[in-house]
C-alpha cells in the first residue's frame, strides 16, 4: 500500500476516534524514551498530548541531574574501565529525568558508532558521550565537526595520523559512507580528495591537534567542489551534499518509527525539514513524533523492542532496583551493550535483535529483572509496583499494566493464561506476578515496540 | 586470468602420500555405519569466518620469492622460521596446528582465492563472500541460507547453527526458515523458575495463530517457537553428552569445543558457522597476527583430534575464509592495508591434503595487489556438490567446476 508522504508526516491530533490515552502515552515513551510507570503515564494522559510532547523537548532537570552524576563520572573515567562506563550510561538511562535526551544520545552513538574496547580510554569515551548528548537535540554540523576531531572516534578508526604524503583515507571514507551520505553518493576519488583535507589532523597523548606542517595546502576537488579546503570545510561540503538530509532522515525514521525499509520519496518531508532548519533535530524530531505516520497502526508495534529498551523499560516501568553491572553483562550477551557496538556501522537493529539464542536470553533477563536475587522494587514489592491493592484480582490491575507494556493487545487466550497465573492459589503475590511477567516475556507480542 | 579448473595439486609430502591415498578402501566395501558416514547424508560443514581481512602472504608465506622480502621489510617471516610445505611456500610459524594437520593428511590449502574486480571495503567484500555474488537479487539471502531454504538435504530441524555472539552472518540469511544463533550452550538454558510450567504455557500460547497480516509479529512468533525447541535440544545435549576436552581456552577454542559436543550429541545440524575476528591489521601487525593464527591453528587441530576420538572426523570438514587478503607492500605503521586474493583452508578427515592451485605471483600485481587464481565460488561449489551433496548450480546461480579437495 502506498502512503502519501506529505500526509504521513503532517501533524497528528488526538480526537474522539484516536484519543490521547494510556496506550498512546506508552507508545510515545517506549519510542522517545525508555517507557514509564503506569502512574507517570496517567499524568501524561491528564496533561494532554501537546504538553507531553513539549515536556520531552524541554529537558527539564537535565542540568541538576548532570551535576549529580559528575562525581561518579570523574571516578569512573579515571578508573579506565570502559565496562564501568557502560554501567554508568545504563544508570543514566534508568535515572535520567530526560529519557528522550538519553534515547537521542543512544541513537547518535549508534550512528557515530565507537567501541570502548578499542579506544581503551574511558576519558575519551566519556568526552564523546558528552559531545553526542550536547548536540543530540541540536544541530548536525557542530556535532559532525566535533566528532571529526573527537579523540575516541579517531582512535577507533585508526585515524590518529594523517600526513601530507600519506593521507589516511579511513575517516574520510566513513564520514561519507556511514555518517552523512550513504554508499553510492561519492567516488573513490572523493574519498582520496577529502582525506587530503584532513591531513595534519592528529591525536597525540589523547588530545586532538592540528599539525600545520603536515597539512596539504593544495587545491582539492571534493564532491564536485574545488578549493584549498581544510578539514572543517571538507566536513561542511559533505554535510551540504543533497544526499545527507535523505540519509539522516531515513536513519531517524528507522530508529524511532519503523523497522520497515523506507525509501527516499517517503522520507522526503522529513529530509526537507532537516534542510530548511539547518539540520535542527529538535524541529525534525518534533515533526516525526507528532506525525500521522508515527501515530498510525502502521507504526505502533512495528518495531522490535531492542534489548536496552526492553530492560530499561521494565526497570523504569516497574521501579526496579537492579545491579547495573549485572545488567551490563546480560545486555552484552544479547548483543546490545552501549559503548560496545559490533562495528563502525553500529547496531543493525530490527529483526537482528531476535534469534533463538537471544529470545531465550531475553526471557531469562526479564525473569532476572522481576524475580532475581538482586531485584528489589522502589514501591516495596512487585505487587505494589504493578499497582495492585490488597485482595485485588488481576482483572483490576492487569489491563492497565498491559496497556502500558504492550503496543498491541494480546490474544484473549494469552490474557487468560496470564490471569490464571496471577490469580492462582498458593505462592506469594510477588511470586505469582513475577511468573506472570516471565510468561508474558515468552509471548511474541511482548517483543514488539 | 581466471582459472576455474584445478591447475595442479601438490601434496604436503610429495607423491608418496598421493599414492597411498589412492589405495584407500572404497566406501562401498566398508561396513554399513561407515558407509552412511561417507554417503553425504550426514556430513558436516563448519565454516570459520576470519573477519577483518587475513594477511594471506604472512599465512602461507612464499619464502622462496625474494619479492616477498622486498615488500615486507619489517613483517616478513624469515626463511628459517616458516613451517615449510615445499620449496616455495610454508606456513606462518604460529600455525603449528596446521602443520600437524598437514602431516596427518587432514588439511587442504587452496591458494590465491578471490574474485574478479575486487572490492576493498570490508562490508561490501564480506557481503560478496556471504551471498556468493548475488547481492542485487536479494540482500538478505546468504549462500548457506539459500541451501537451508531450498535443499532437501537440509530439510530437517536445526539445519544450521550460528555459534557466537553478535548478529547472525548474512551467509545464513534465509527466506523461509530461520537459522538458530547460539551464544553459548549454557546461556541456552531457560532460567525461568518453573520451567515445565513456563514451556507448557508458552507452547500452548504459540499454538494460537496471530494476525497473519502482521509480518513482524509472525517473525517473532516463529522465532519464539524455534527458540523453545532449540533450547530443549541444547539442554538435552548438555545433560547427556560429554564435554569436549583438551581444547585451548581461547575464544575460538571454546566455540569449537562446543561445536564438537553438538556434533557428537547427534543433533541433526549439518552446518555450523563461527567467526574469528581481528584480522584488520593496519598497524603493528606482527604480534596480533601471530596470536590470531595460533588461536586458529590450535583450535582447529584440537577440534580434529577430538572429532577423531569421537569418530566424527571423516564426516566433518572445516572451511575458513576471509573477506580479502592484504596489500603486498606493508604500510608505514608496520601493518598492511586491504588487499585481494588469499589462501583458504579446509580441514577434515576426508580432505585431499596439500596445496591446490598456484600461489599468486608477487610480480604480476594489479594496483599493488595479488591476482586471484581460484574463484571462491569454485570452492563453494566443491563444498556443496562434493561434500554436502547439495546441487550448487541453483544456489550459486550458475555452474562452477569443482576442485579436487575431498577424498570422497
């Protein structure tokens, strides 16, 4: 079925047929955050759609939160253990008052994928993480200029040396292939010429520096433009290429909206917004998250819940106190540990999250989260976390919980299975609810987002 | 020049070995169980991907060629250090595991493997190896995945297993059936409290059909079913079969130990796939490459010993490949950049041991890179037609001649 792109990306408004309710608030928070508890979703429903979206972008409390994390960051980055830094980021995702900003940062981390294992310097990884967060909802050019001189990135791409006589082509290649244009929009000659722009860019003792003596001052031809370009100008030429807006629009749409392959014409309204706003991501993301397409049945539930979304979503949704080092190891086994992407292309995403092994791992992780020895709940018990009161049968609280958890309704028979577990005789209530949530994790609907 | 036929074979230790092999007993004269083992019905292929681009020149070293020493001013392996195969080439000294396999007639070395118009991008060249050059047709279908989809030989449950973390290799990409990925055997145990109750409930739940228009839900539904069935089988393997012994404690060693256990457990799986990464040696190559090669050689040697003791060596073949070799001339960082043709290895109890095809000449280069003498699809065709008993023509899109790599 063809969808008209202009209409798809035009603004959606809740109405009587498609009301602003708990399920829709949950959809917004699963995609533009890491899920929320049923109580928080209720607040969003009361506040209305516009206020809820505005709040995502306002990033209230970010500064206070950052300051509260600072001392931890100092300790971690001097400890030089990139694994600890991954735990730290997971903790941010759990605790942050601005989950949308963390989600955007995770998106950019996958886009400018850099692996902590190879970089082997926590300070550089932390600095890159801050750079991505600072620009995550800002503009593209300062972010790309920053990442092009980012120590972690240059170490990761073996681009710490760049001599006049021996230009290093690696960064120039990835800037065009993976960060801005996508394959097919440049030639091998463009790579060679762009690499000349970057000559003299070096990393020494974990600091970026420009070595003027090693810069090739000559004329270059990059993507059809001629001049005695330096590195900054080279980056700008790539960003200004018409393919960039299309490439970035697609990546945003695939991360936030749908796992389906989307083509250029379909993404054009978002690409146009990017071009006309000088690549302002708060404007483009507002268009995406307020679009008819985002709120249509073609998108709700049409992504695979990635492991980080699944785990952080349960932790935030149920207020679980969980050991972040344990979580880190389990996410690594599921192939989705932040700061440890599989390669410079980042995470493939979509259906690649699910296979026979990761499916078992996902179910085991859910079990661990709701019933493992390290798990306790902010509400005091799992029963309180899911919103039950004394003596209540699951019929009183389960529908609301599922509306917050699942993007599409369960089969009636699946619902009966869950009810039977939650209301069975014997065992404590927490035990029964933990068994119920574990069983829910075995059902295919749970893995949709 | 493209050579599609085997040009010459040289066994590891001259013609004597060749003569003695020709006296091996024909399969029809052997006992029933042994005959089954050789009939192609339960032969096993283990593919090891060497990710990053293995430096073929420092793997099978042309120590008899002075040009090698001119181009590899710091990285060359000394004449006295190579494990000599013949007067011209020898193995990297870290490949003692491979030289042992050569002595035991269990290692075939195909030289100069590549393809026309070489692509030097990791991702694109790897895609070619994974899909066998039919990228444009369907980006999600791998050469082994196509076998799983189409060949009656692989019609049973669990036809192929990807063993390792990370995303499933494109080579196993299928259209109709899913291939299982396994991180570790232990991680395949369901850990959900009352396991019986859980599996009974979920099995019942999965028996209920979902909205057939929801393709993504259908995919996850199918994955869940496969996961439960696989988990059950793997737990059975863990509970009933003996773990492999005497494997190196390396990452690859652990993976091959697990695969040996799976092979021995009677699992119907015919294809196993593992990766061994880190071969993108742009700088300070010597130590890293040496470590990677000893990990490779030692793990495969241990695997063959273990399979031999368990009686599976004659029905197992191990194929290695990498997306490309590396530039002939080393770079300024004591490393090597992306190149082209390189040797690949096939280990097993039924391989025709020794060298196949010529080592690419170091003076006839194409933009500083070696010219290939063997198209990788001829190797694939050989493995499919001669080893797995799968007609390679529909899989590879056309007919490729087989090489003489198996004694079957």
